[in-house]
C-alpha cells in the first residue's frame, strides 16, 4: 500500500469548526439522547416540568417492541451517551431490560431517578449492569423541605437509596431544584451530596412550566434569594474542587434559548411516546421515532433550529415569559 | 484543543505542552524509586513475612525495570479511559468524556491516533504505524502524534 500525503496542521486537535460555528451540524448522529421513558411517577412534585405523577403515563407510550427497536438504532448510530428519566424511570416495566440492552452494547447510560426504588438489590443490579451513573433528585437537606417539594416523597428513603448506591459502588450524581422554601439549604445539600459520595452536583433555575405553572406563587425564589443561592454555589464550587464537581446554570431561560438558537446542542429529547423534542424548554417536536428513523430525525433536527417559528417563539419569550406554560402543546416542525 | 460541554456546545481551550521522551523517562524513574522505598520498609518491619517480602521486592524490582525499560523506549500500553467514548465523523472524530460530559472534536490525524489506541497499540507502534501510512519527511506526524498523546494523558482521556 502506498503512502498518502499528510497535510500538516498547526494544531492536531483543530476541529471541524470553531466556537462561533454550528458544529452540531457536522455530526452524523446526536451525542446525547435524553429519553423520558415513561410519564408515570410515584411522586407528584410541585415543580415537575413533565407534569408526571401517579396515573400520569401517556396513553400512547411505546411498547416493548418499539422500545428495543429504537434502542437498536441508538446503538447502531453509536450514540455515545444516553440517559433514562421520566416520570420515574424505575417504574417502567422494561426498565432493567432496557438498561441491560444498552450497557451490554457498551453504551454509557445515566439513570435520573427520585431514589425511591434504590433498594440494595436494585443497586447491586445497576452495578452489575455497569451503568455510568445514577442521578438522584435531592431537593432539600431536611425532611420538611424535601417533602414540601416532592409530594408523596420520603426523604429518608431517598437518602437510604443513595447510600445503597454507594455501597454497591455505583457512581452518584445529585440534582437539586430550587424553590423559595428550600434555597436556604443549598449549602447543606451540597455538603450532604458530598458526604453521600456524589461525584457531581447539578442545579439551576426552576422553570415556569408543567406543574410549576400552578404552584409558581409559592414555588419561585425571589431574585434576592437566587443571588444568595448562586453566591453559595460559587463558594461551594471552589470548596469541592477536585473532589466533587458542582455544576449550575445561572443563565435565565431566555438567554439560554437565544444561545441555543446559535449553538444547538447535539442532544435529542425523546418523550415516552417516541416524539422527539428540540429541547425541553421549547414546545417544538422535530420527529417521531415510531414512524421515522433516528437518522431522518437527526437531519430534521438540524433544520428545525432554523425554523422561523422557533426563533419567533424565543423572541416572544422576552415580552411574555409566561409562554413557557404552553410547552406541552406540541408544535410539529 | 476544542471541547464541547454536555449540551454539545464547542469551545476553545489551549493546547497543552508537548511531551518529550525524556519526560516519560523521568516519570518512570520516579515510579521505580517509589516502589523500592515502599517494599524496603516492609522488609525492615515484617519478620515472619520477610522472605515473601524479599521475593516481592525482587519481583517489583524486575517489574519496575520492565516498566522503566518500556517507558524509556516509548512502549507504554494505552487504552481509552473507562468513561471515554470515541466516534468517527466526516471531519475526523469525537471523544466524549461522559463523567465531565465534555466532548473533544478531533481532526483526521487525531482520530487516526485514537483508532490506533483502540486497536491496542502502544505509543511507539502508533507513531510507527502512522509514519508508515503517510509521508513524513520532516517528522511532523511523529511530533504531532506524540504531542496529542501527551494531551490525552494530561487530560486523563487515556490510561496506561
């Protein structure tokens, strides 16, 4: 075999695009798929953007055959990273089979759960299956605040679940949703997450959508509370540097969406019925995995971000932030 | 180097320093002396297990010499770190570090290096293999491949 010419490059890691370009368009498939595998949940949280809860499964959720056919496409297109969320993903009847399918094919899988089904046996099983991480929602450092946010939830059970994960050796992430009545506990929750063995901690502003629309008056922190909240997070980021990563998004939704218009994420949001959303914070649907292939949907996704209806929706948010209340009235692109 | 956050947003970071073979040798020497010291202490302190410890010391000396020898020759076995995934793309490829949820975009040369790592080749083999495939009269490929591998090590995207 003859030698090919080598074109020298100044920097070996120069990518296909720079920070100002839309690099997502150069990828042949998404890098991350966040799949809400069911809308059913054992809890009815005040802030739930999916309006999940007991008896809230969609009537048209995917059946087992459809689920595994879709998973096969994810594997075939080498999507490197998947997450299963809900609702509560662990109540899905095929949950462990789905986890097994992905992990056995070398997929990196994260589970996002409320922690109520993290029994020692289930944690052992997740470890055996080699999930990449389990993210547990912990919206308070005390029983009182936790229970106010997570209606029907049990703080002790959640903590016990996280301890079971640690005992089994499953990597742990903790997620926190701020509310007017729990923001003062943020420092204590970060400390608790570290004590429980988490390697990452996530938080950001609570969104005005889903259940939060009905509970906003008692849910939303004031800007003054948010200032203190982010101040503590900055401090904690430094305090835990090298031991636990503290991630938080200070940006408001409008700024985030304006940014995404220029830099779409290489991320698809899959709903329990197979519809694919552009991003959680917008009502736009760019595909249906029951009728289209992942490849077709990925191509639609690139164009959908350029659709004038998407731009208009984002710009209208500047004048009317309450437009996010209608995120579940899907708009098909 | 260019990275992407969990939302697929690419951003620039600076490229790291370029590794030279001397740096590899120095690190091997440090590792070598650390092992001797550790086992030397055990020999002094443990009576009943002294023979076992002496044998372990000898084994470790031999093992350390082998590591040192290989490292000095640039033949350290390598593989992608546990949480790193690679995917080929038209522009080269992407490395996704799923714990930090960062993605690194690779040009074709960098992607070729990662393919070699995935094939189980060591640093020396990778460089040899690439220079066999491409004309490299001024040693550019070798320099860039070595620098890239050093970057991967520095960012803990590979493990030896």
